[in-house]
């Protein structure tokens, strides 16, 4: 699952993941969609942009994923210290990223699951 409100970034993540052989849900751009997908879809791992449009953040979707035991990482231009305390231990992919950053992160998430 990819949650990203910037279309170009979301499509770039989608492309990287598809080239690695993954089936991708998203990019999901809005919080309400991210929450619905996080609750209802079979998901192996997720990449979440923290700040979404309309002043929303992806933390509600992250909480649902955590409750379901689905591994996830944040993809953000912010420093790790900007994460809410409850998510401080989660993996962060820093923007800008390259395909090796994404591949390594997703493989790490799946290995830990």
C-alpha cells in the first residue's frame, strides 16, 4: 500500500514497487481513503507519507496498520524526530529517495513480518 498525496511521488513509488514484482494498492492520496484501505484490504506492507492534503496526516491509517500487525514505513522529507512519539521506532525513508532506498526498506519490512 502506498499513501502519498503528491501524484508524481506516488506514481514513482508505485513504479519502483511494480518493477520489484509487487502488487501495489495506491497511491492513495486522501486520509479517508487510506483509512478505508488500511482497514479492509489484504496488505503485506505499506509506505506512508506523513503529511497529506487538507492538513491531514497519515497517523490514523498507521494506527490501523499497527493494530492489524501490518509492517509500514514513513516516506517523508521531515526528520525522524518529527514523528509522533508512538511511531518513533518505525522505519523512515527520507525524501528525496532512490529505488534502492525503497527496495531495501520494503524487503526489511517483509522480512520482519
